C-alpha cells in the first residue's frame, strides 16, 4: 500500500468523528475556556476544523514558520457550527488534493517546522503527516471535554460515549 493511500484512509476514518464533534460546539461560547491557561473553545474548534489543511502545507512547501518576523495574519474565527464544518470541508478538500497529487518519494523528503526562524522540528514529510493525525485526535479529545463542561453531548468517536452509548459508524 502506498503512503498516500494509507493517509487518505486515515483521513476518511478521522473526519466523521471530527465533524460530529464540531457539530456540537456551543455557539456564542468562543471565548469560554476551562482555565486561564487553556485554549478558548473557539480557537480549539477552529484548530480541529482546519488541521487537515496542514497536510497540504507539509506536502506543498519546504517549511512553515508559525511565528515569522512581523507575525502572520490571523483569520476571524468561525462563529457558528455551520462555519466550522465549512472550514473542515475546505481543509479536507485541500488535504485530499495534496495527497492525490504527491508521491511516496516526496513524502520521504524532510520538511521543517520553524518558530521565529528557529527550527522546532525536522522530519520526513510522512512522519509530520502522521503527527498531524495524532495532533488532531489529541485536540478533538480535548474538545470533547470542553463539550462536556458546557453541557453539550459528546459523540461516540472510537467507542461508546455516555451520551450516545453506541459506536460511531
């Protein structure tokens, strides 16, 4: 099996649970956070919605500086569940296109993540892409805790949830 096929299959497995989670984010609570050092709900939801587009960046660039000199523009956060799921759809489309247009040989080449010009991580693209999926699962799990703390139902993602009692399809 090609790496691109493996990653596309992983994408198809992870997106339904991500979508179900985003569809339950309470609207009008973007600034809510469980602790002063925690990420606000709106930023966390946006992160989960847009994270698949990181794979496009990893495939189609040599590096990314997450804190370049002079900063970078910050788009407005989605305000509704509809905007969140639209952002997810856009990110997934970019990811699918990038994976469909690359090769396993390209995925073996190194990619760099920088912060303020300083190297944070350098690894083969396939490693960085696997990390994106792990990162998405981590933050989606974090978001389910936020849902619970806001009295929103938690979807069944990898197994039953207390709210649904069933395994997601």
